[in-house]
C-alpha cells in the first residue's frame, strides 16, 4: 500500500510540474525584450581577416623571393 501511495504522490507531482513549468517558461519568455539587431553580420570581419592574410602572404613572398634567387640550389 505504501508503494502505491508513493507512486500516486510522484504521479501527481510530475503532473503538476508538467503543467506549471511550461506556463512559467512561457511567462518568462514573454517578459524578455527582443534582442537588438546585430551591428555587423560578420562578413566585414571575415573580409578584414582575408585582407590581413593576403598582406602577410605578399610580404612573405617578397621576403623569401630574394633568398630563393640568391640560393646556389635551383629549386624551380
């Protein structure tokens, strides 16, 4: 009989939590203000990173090319 009573208490508790929790979550979601629009969509940041990487590649090319030209080994 005690097991049946505990099962009944657990079933009622689960039922009450199942009813109350979604209502509380909906009330909390409705109370929050919408998020502001992003100032940047990220493409300008990606483009800036690409320009920096291209500049680094250009500098490295002009630093390595004289070393390659004066090398006694014919690499290319």
